[in-house]
């Protein structure tokens, strides 16, 4: 079996593949112009039974699910993209600190802290997504309030905050 795994691995490294095609045949693709291709095909023919057994065993193993951290990261990146997509000109976060303090707290503190906590706890993806959705929704409400002109006297027409790492904008 080790030899079969090595053969399949080498073919895949070259950009080819081996797959079961029915019970007793193997479907394959190998790069035509690669110097190893002909030799690998000869090995496939001579090791056919071992390769069939290996491919059956490999097919029986369910594909590996992405690690929760990978899924959390993808979901968080999508949420951040949705926030940046709707971000208006000006400085709504700075404005919200005075104009809508509860919403400001949700967007900048409470929900990000909860997201971090849930990520570290490894909660279900559904629960994690629900909090991300709440965070995106809070951002959208903040931006709508900012655009509506309500609390216009509190609009901030100042320069953005700069940190050593660069400008913090979407």
C-alpha cells in the first residue's frame, strides 16, 4: 500500500490524477510532456491491483472537513467585507461615539469581544454566524443613521485616527 500511495502522490504532484473507474479499472491523467509520465504509466500498469485497493480505501475515507478556525476565519472575513461594502464617506464610527453610544458600543466593543470569545470557545458555526450577522447588522444600522442626517449637529468633519500601523479604514 505504501508503494501505491507514493505512486498516486507523485502523479498528483505532477498535476495528474488516478481515480477508480468502476470496480476493476483506473482512470488516469498524467502530463504528456513530463519525462516521468511514461515510467509512471508503466508502474501504474504493473501495480494495478495494489492501486485499485489503495484507491478504494482512499475513497472510503470521508473528505477532511475544514478546521473550525478556518471556517471561523472565512465567516469573519465575509462579515468584514459586508461591513466595508456599505461604509459611507466620513467618519461614522467617530460620530457614533457621541450620537449613538449604545450602537457604538455594540459595533466597537460588545460584539467584537463576543465574537472573539465564541471563536476561542469553538462554539457551533451557526452560533458564531448569528453573532457575526448581528455585528454586520449593527454596522448597517449605524451607517444608515449616519446617512440619514439625524443628529447632524454631531457629525464629525475631522481627520481620521492614525495608528503606527497605518490608517484604519475599510
